C-alpha cells in the first residue's frame, strides 16, 4: 500500500504520538535515560496501515501495543532526526499535536548536543517532556 | 485553514465514524426512525479542524459531543449523498473503516428508494447497521 504524504499527516494528526520518556537507568551517568519515540497505535485489524507507515519511513518496528492494539514505533536519535522530523517539517501537522512535535524536535536537538548527559540539560528536557502529551485524551 | 483531500482521508481514517442509528419514533409509520450520520470527534483544543471540515464539506454542524470533546456531524440524506459519499468515493479510505463506509452507502441508497419505510427494508437496514462499527475500539 502506497501512502500519500498528506494522508500520513492527516492520519498522524488523528492517531500519532510524539513522546519523550525519562526513566531510571542505573547504568547511565545521571541515573536516567531519555527515550524519545514516535508512535502510531491501531487496532490489529488495521495493522497493514502500520506496516505501510514503516515502509514509508524506512525505519521503526510494528509490535503489539497491548491487547488487540498494535503500534508502529520509531526510536533512536538517528531515525527520528533523519526520517521522522524532516517529514513533519515538510508536511506540517494541522492539529495541536504540532506543538508537541516542536517540543519533541527541541529535545532531539538537545540530545544531539549531549545535553541529556548533563544535570542542567536533563532538567530542561524533563520540563519540556512534562509539557508534552498533557491534553491527550487517550 | 485549507484542507487537502488526502489529509481529510487520513484524518477520517483515524477519527471519523460512519454510523446508522435506528431509534424508536412513535410518529413514524413503523415506529422507528433510521438516522445515518457521519461524525468526527476531537478534543475542543482542535475544534478549528472540525470547522475546517465543515467549511470543506459545506454542510453539517460543529457541536459539543460530551465533556471537553466536540463533534463535526453531518445528517440528512441529501448532504450525505451529495457531499460526503462522493468525497470518499473519489478519495477512498485506507483503513477497515472503508467497509463501514460501503455499508453506510448501501443504507443511504436503500433510504433513497424508501426501503426504510417498509418492514422488510427496515429489517435489512437493521442487519447492515448491526454489522457496522463493531470493532470500534472507542
């Protein structure tokens, strides 16, 4: 299945999520790991759409999310910076999710500079992450 | 805000709903009213998208759905047949929602012929409606 760029933007405006997780990770210097991820979740009946997204972006995985729901998930700074971000810069989201996307982008830029490895940078990222995904009804 | 056709299809693949309600209505001959409707529900923060859909389709209303959620809703055989159906025939949905759309279309055609005013027709519509929106996770 071939996906048009505007279809992808519309679908992600509805179903996509830009998220920055911060979790304890004893092996990291500061004891925390910053994990940005882009996900689209669908009922398993529409898993072919998730595979089409994966084929389009040429990265990420399609896995069980929970129960009968599947997720297309992209992690990793390189994939996110080189494949996900440029797409949504070129084809901007129309919903308020765009604001989360801009925060997500800021966090990725900070991580590229290694800010997440300093206490100040980590605090800043934590504050940006805290502003994201607040209004998500799901 | 101007919406591209493919964006609309992608967004409706995620957020749209084709529904046929059948409710008791003592003033109708058979005692039941058939109410087909197309809806898109969003958190109120993105109500501007619902207004943009309304402007695009040149029909329907934007109203409170429940709580902080708003709905763009199109009812009425004429609006549905002349404005909604042709759009999704020209720009087909990519998700399994397409199957519901095809059932929805069948019901509209039956209603045009007045089938919903006969007992047999109403039973048939009830059976098609029963097959729709089963898998909706929400």
